[in-house]
C-alpha cells in the first residue's frame, strides 16, 4: 500500500537558536532524511505566518509568551513571533533534504487563526487540502516526524487518523516542547485516536 512521509515544520525557528526553539530539534534532521527512503511520497509542512499573526504574543499588548487567550475557535497559546513569511527563521533546516519533497504545504498564513495540524486550521473545520492530495494519489498509510511532537505533529497525526488514514509517528524523529504536560497529553490523545507511536 502506498505510504507517505509527512515531515512537520522542520524549520530554523523551531531548532536551537530559533525564535521558538524545540530542544534538540536539529538532532532529528538525519533520522528524518533517512525516513525518506522507501516511501512513495514526501510531504513537508512549513509554518508560514504573517508578522502580525493573532497567535503571536506581540499582537496582544501586555500578553506574555506561552499565556493563553480565547479566540473564536477556542483557547490559543500565545507564542513568540516565529516563522514569519519570508524570514530566515521560516526556512527549512539547511540539512533537510528538501529536494526529496513531492509537496510543500504552508500553514498558518491566515492572520486570524493558528494552524497546528497539516490537515486543518485550529478551528478544526477549515481544511488545508492535504487529505485530498493524498487520496488523489492513492496514499492511505502515513508516517509522521518533525516538530513539535506535542503540538503540530500530534494534531496532524490525530486528524489523519480521524480522516481514516493509517498513521504512525516515529518518536525518535520528533522532539517536543513539553509545556504543562503537553507531551503526555498529546501521546495519550494520539493513542486514543488510533495512532501507532513507534
């Protein structure tokens, strides 16, 4: 059965020294590249935010990074500004084998809504188009890797499972932010959704 590797947000801003660095984020580049062998398609997602994105703490006067606000679609963590469209931090890690990508999917470009999942905006209803792309290519098995395990990877994996794909997450090819128990919550949620954690 055709299988795709979906690499989530392996970008400079999520690696050490970046604006929203995930500890050890750069350590997964070689394992991710190795996973590209033996799959039928490679999809890279790219966080791609306007400079005044609603999920940025700077956009909310007096708000601290990592605090929460209520948005029309529910609670939203406020992040340090990151992966701003066209910035160095939004670029893929230079070691990532981007030439292997069949598709690069940009997400988070709508100012008023964040986008953790590769399949839906955070309102859980606005699709990115990725499910249709995979189905038109006849792909029904997905392997996920990337950053961060407890946010964008986890949300993508759970959405993929709900959409009927067979999903595995290679945890050694991910790193987590792990704020306030977010890693355990994401792992529990993925297991409940039927995601295989490898």
